[in-house]
């Protein structure tokens, strides 16, 4: 049976895919910019961005052109060899950030796995083999490998898989006193998302990040920032740490780095990287030329004043429309986040209806997300047009009318 005459639909999912997802009832088949079409030809405005991944929308011409050009040149060599796209991408990331060394992988979880391993290894080699404690935060999310899901502060994702990696302590987010109570000279790292994503689009405060930096310096611990979701222009700066004027020791990025193509990176300094030697860590696909070429183009487009400065204007359009909705239906207690990572928290009595609103939105032709407990999440393209924002919000208002009107 050829691809052309093999009919698949949403029911096929229930028969062939591991039941770890509950996808929407429609199947997207085509995307262009911030519009998506399903198998029946119905059109949707995409405010989900593939969960903050398609930062330049669907099928951005520059990314498509790079995919074609590199796809006809060199896809994969393994890390027995280096390649030009990886070297160019690493050089550009270093030029744009605090970093001096880069490690490439394929997903946010892999980048975080590398970051946590590096933090422990560096501390062990440079300080003491007993300097292994990682301080992380409730409601954090860092990936689905056993190590990263254990550092993430949501037991519902980590329970049931046997013994977890030890020496990981969770405390409340944005609570500096709680960190002070558990940090000691055995602490190797403090790990956080500058804006908690799955935890409900919760930005760190200036005082909190400043305080964490100072505590890390006092205790010779590393400050690890997970910018898998908040990075690559999402906050209005290339990376969210720039809002706080505090430099991390290790930073991870993925999602939007490839604009939809799987690629991730861990960034760090010469000093921290120097603890590693050939064979200490690795990956087969990480840094492959196809992924790095596409990520280089995504970085070139995103890291421009035009795109980064446009994020705040687009945020204002979203907030304006959400406030109009709120005046009409009285749905939200707070609209928060930074840039185009926006969380609208439903009132307590409406929180159980978050998924219902997501499905009602899809019925009206707009794709949204949820996060945390009863938070509606928006993570659209960074270059979404005003027309698409207004149209999508009109559809979301219609969904709210159908559900709450």
C-alpha cells in the first residue's frame, strides 16, 4: 500500500499510537503562516505555535529554502566528524549570548539532561564528589527523561517509574527564603525556567533571579536556566534571562530554535565546559547538519530588531482582546507572562472548564493551549499578523460565548 492510497484519520491514532496523548479530534494536514487546515479543509488560526515551537509560523519561506538546500547537500555525519552548519550556528549563539561553548542535541529534554549532567560533573571534578544537590522548583517542567522529569517539580509526571535520581530538592517558585533554607555547600546547581511554562506561565521576579545568582556565587553552585520554552525571541528578547540582567552559568534552548525542526542546544562557559572530555557525554543525532542549517536560518530571522521589537506590539494586541473578552464574560483573574508567552488564568470556578474552552475554540477555528491549573496559554508565531490575532481572538470570543454566554 502506498502513502497516497493509505487512508488514516483520528481513529487510526487510537489503534496505533501509544496512549500517552489525547490529541484533538481534527487532524491538521497543512500550515501556512499562522493558519492551519485539517483533513476536511477547515481552516484554523494557530495561537499554539506547536507549543512555542513554530516561532516563524508554518512553512516560513526562509526555513523551507534552507531545508531544501541542505537536504540536497548533507543530512548526517555523526559526531565522529564536525560540520559547517553546526560550527556556524554555535558561533552565532555564542556571539548573541553570555556563552562560550555549545552542545547540540535534539530536544529540550536532551539539552536539560546534558545541563544537569554537566552541572554535577563539573562540581564533582572541580569541587567535591559529594557536591551533587540540585535545587529546583514546584510546578517546573524540564523534560521527560527520568533525570529531567525528576528535576521537574510535578510528581504526576515522575511517579510510577521506579526509584528517581537522588539529591534533588524542590521548593516554591519565587520564594528566595525557601531556597536559602535548603542551599548549602553540597549544592551543585539551582535549576529554573525564567518563565515557568507548564506551571502556568509564571515569570520569575527580578528579586528572585538576582537572589539566586548571589546564592549560587556564595555557594559555588551553578545557575542553570531552562529556556526551552522562553527562549528564541519568545519574551521579546532573544533569551528571557536578558530581561533580568543576570547571566546564567548554563542555558538550554530547544523548541523555537529550529522553528519546527527538532534541535536543541546547551550553552555554557569555557570554564564549566573544561570539565568535560571526549566521551563524557554525547549524542548520535545532535548537531547534525540538516537541523543546524535550519536552526541557523531561524536564528538569523528571529535575532533581528524587526522581529524582537515586534513581539511587544503583538502582545499588546492579544492583551487588548483578552481584556475585552474579560469585560464581557468575566473569565480571568490574571493575564501574565512576557512577550508572546501569555497565560490567562481562569477564575477558580471556571478552571475545570479550561479543556472545554480549548475544544470550543477548535470548533470555532482557533488553536489554543492550556498550562498549569486552569490557565489558557498562547504561544503563537512571533511574526503573526495583526489580522490573524484579531480574527483568532474573534473566534475565541465566539467559543467563550458558546460555552459561557
